[in-house]
C-alpha cells in the first residue's frame, strides 16, 4: 500500500457454482495474516460479499487475496473486487507485486535484476492526474555495499522529477513522498529497476498514489500489458493469451466488479510498436455480458484511441472487454483503461 486507508466491501463472483456440499473461501491477507474480510461461496451460489467492518491498512502494508477450496468445488474463473478509501481524499492506489524474477502480473513491480531493467508490465491511465508517494518493498535486501534503485517511467521515459526509491545494504523497503510524475489521459506508466552488480536480486512489491486532476473521477479498471500478443493479466484478461488474427472475437476471461456510478471514458493503446496493418481491432466495454457505448476501433497505422460516453453501473456489475479482429490485423500487444465517477 502506498498510503494509509481502509479496505472494505470484498465482493466475489464465480463463473460456475462450487456444487452441492462444496465451497470456495476468499480471505484478505494483510502482511501475510488473515483479516476479518472473508467471503465463502458454497453449493449453488455464484456470488458473495463481505459487509463487515472496514480493514485499516497502512503505507507499506502488503495485501493480497487467499483462495481456499474445500475437497472438490468445481474449478472455474472468478472475479473479485475490494474497495479502498485513502485517508487523503481524492487519492487512489496503484499497486504492484512480483511473483517471479520477471513478474508479468503487476502494475509497477517486477523482480530486481543485476542491470538496468524496464519492467515487463505497463498500465495505461484513462485520466489525467499525478503519481506520488512511491513505495517499494523487497523480499531480499540488496546486501552490504549494494543498492536497488527503483523509479517510475511515463510513456517509457523518465520524467524530470521521477518518483525514485533507493534501497541499500540490508534494508528491504523505501519511500519517495516528495517527487511526483504528471500524467495526461492516455499515458502509460511502468517501472525501472537498477541493482548494482553483485547485489542480491529478488521479488519486490511496489505501490504509488494517484490523484486525478478532475475531482470525483477515478480509474475503475486498467489492464496490464507485457511481452506477448494481446496479453493482459490483471483486471482484464484477454483469452487466448497468444492472440492471432485468425482467432474469433472473444470476451475477456477475467471480469472486473465495480461499484455504483458512471463509466466515463475508455482508452486503448497498442503497446509493442506494431500497428493493425491491413486489418483492424474493435474493443468494446461489456457490462454484465452486454455491450456498452464505450467502443474503440484501431485500424491501419492507428495505435491508440479513446471514447467518452456515460454508462451507468450498479454496485457489483461486471465489466469486461470484447475484442473483435477483422481483415487479418497484425498480432500485437494492447493496454487499456476505463474511468468512472
């Protein structure tokens, strides 16, 4: 976590019910310890929610969801969302966590390596604002005489006042609460890690606060793009992972639950230097398996686009992206983001 605040309202949706006499348990862990925020979905149910006491978390706390089955629930895709309110009004948290030395499943984090390394993951922000309060925590200290230098990039370039954390010697965490990075709608951010030669590499977790320029507007869903073809591995997951133009249109496997409000804008960007070429890709935001007016088409040499349209959503609605290729477009890597009020 990049700032103090409260987590609440864990909500879970299963694609398939566990089956008679079976269940799945979902528990929020804070620094590896179970919290009171727990959801059990059993028998024929496909949804569940926690409505108990808010869980207070602090900057540099590490949070995740632990999923535990009983003896034999039906395997399926699930989606879950928990709400967060910062102690600083109008501030949202961008979180990242590593799962291996080249983690692909996070917003800002990846394994630290022994040279300059841009993170394999990037996230597109669908609204203007400021990234600040950049924090990082390592599983393993760099070692005496060594340092890990971690920074935020905007559109693959280091901004003049890039938020930067230097973790040295036997320390395992650090913070930069002074430097900030300005973001325009449609910018993407990623990180950079430098470990001095000979230091101990390993997994890291990172987070940063994001304050939108327009009060009341915030990012509700952002996918993570990394090395691959139309690969997205966080809030929205496009299937199949290795996309080819010959595949039929597909809806994202992982869907994002959202709170009540209004979707405002949808931004899409091809992220690997490719273009659609002779064909095109059409991206549509779906709400509860139904298309909305938020549709972006990229064709020819066009690599980015956006659309603004008000789409009302209710608490617990499911968002996903429907991807339609036509005309034999070039395989490519794509990132997107959705904003709401």
